[in-house]
């Protein structure tokens, strides 16, 4: 996929990218390729694949109405910055906290933010379930991509959302099945509305199921539990 092809497809969905945004995405892409030669940041390595399977994929899950000025966004397990850095570049009026447990990936995220001048980005090195309680109920949007199955992921994400905030879970072909398995977790954690968006990457590159969970009430303070307890007995 080229930037021109991505831009055209996103326009059909009402997502408009500026020239500055496309330029910064390209700078990001080249930093990713450069760093990937030294560190294993992503298995997707060619320019066309990065544009399609990282940038376009992340922007498919974005909702410009959620990423407005003053909104606080958290990306759990941000990895090499997907979707957090992509959103921070394309929707720069919101502020983004990228939470990542691997130090070398945090170093990469910080370097991209520095080189691109992304003053709206903060990087936290740590596990989300170990964040101080001051972060609970503090974000307008929480997102995650390829972190864990939804019943587990919901418990990690929803405690950090404000009431009336939205959790955006980026999933693939099994997303609807995961959502069914997460029905009890959603109820316990305060979800009041669920919606999904189904789409496909071009050239039969895979199905995407982006899930949007609206939080309608506060989450009990006991959540999230220790990760070992979450894995042992998911909600």
C-alpha cells in the first residue's frame, strides 16, 4: 500500500489526513525500519506493509470524535507505537500516554516523539496493572492492539477509563467471539454500550473487528487484579 492509496481509502471513511501528518508518518516509518535492524520491534518490515498493516490498520480503528482537543488517551502495551503514536501524529490535539513494559521499546517511542516533535506524547515504562491508583478513572479513551484476549484486556483497560469514556479494542477475525466471552467482564466492569466495526484490509490481508466499549459507571476499586490472578480466573 502507498500513502496515496491509504489516504484515498481513509477519505471514504471520513478520516482526513493532512500533508504534515503524512510527512510525519513517513519519518516514523523510516525510524521504525532503522531501529528494527537492531531491535526486534515488529515482524512487518517493508514500507508497503508498514503503511497497510500498521498505519492504515490503526487509523481504521480511530474515531476522530473521540480524539479531540483536551482528550486524554492511553495506549496499553504500545509496543512500537501502534496505535498510540499513529493517533498522536494524526490527531495531535489530544494527549497520549503510551504504556509499555519493554524498556527498549520505550526508548524507541521516546526517540520517535523527540524527532517528530510530538509534545502530546508521554511514555511510561511499566505494566498497566501496576500503575499507581492515581491513573484510575483518568483517561477519556483507552486503546490496545494485540495485547490479550478481551476478557483479560477489559479488566486491564476499563478501570483507567473515566465514566463516559471509551475503550477501543483492536481485534482480528476472532473479535466477535472474544466479545461474547467478555460479556460478564463488561457487565462487572461498568460497560453500558457496546459497538463494533468490521472491515477488511485490502488484498485479502485479513479481517478487522474494532470493538468500542462505553463505560457507564465507575469500576470497583479492586480492579485490575494482579495479572497472575486475571490469567488464572478471568472475569
